[in-house]
C-alpha cells in the first residue's frame, strides 16, 4: 500500500508546482501589461522585499539555535543535555527579541518614508 501512494503523491506535487508557476506567470504578465489596479498590484507582490524580514527572523533563530547546540557540544563535560536544550531556547528567544527591534526600526523607517512622499 505505501508503495502505491508514492506515485500518487509525486503526481499531486508536480501538478501543484505547475499550477503555482503558471499562476505566477499569468499574474506577472497582467501586471506588465498594466491590466490590474494599483491596489491589486500590492496583493500580487512582484517584490521580494516583503519576505526579507521573515527570512531575517528565521535566519537569526536558526543561527542562535545552532550556536546553542555548538556551545553545548563544546561544554559537554561541564553540562548536560538539559543545558543544551535550555540554551537553544535562550539563544532562540534572544534572536527573536533582537529581530523585534530590527523590524520595529524598519517599520518606522517605512512609515517615515511614506509620510515624506
């Protein structure tokens, strides 16, 4: 039974990828030909700037967790697995707090840029 599911799941994944790519191509062509309103252009999103803050956040969290694991491995004779686990949460939380301040400054800068226009 599991062997029969693999081709079905693979087919579904291929169909979804083709659908997403074709929809994206259609949206880009509509935007290039100026066939959509300005407010809809924002929803379709041709810019990748909107994804940068999320990538920054998760990049910081992953680096912090990796640093905690590395530190736990280096200090293994002095600490237990619980210390490594706690360090992962501490470093991950610290990364999210740092990200909050970076994102807050970015949002304020965007608001100031909009006000000056």
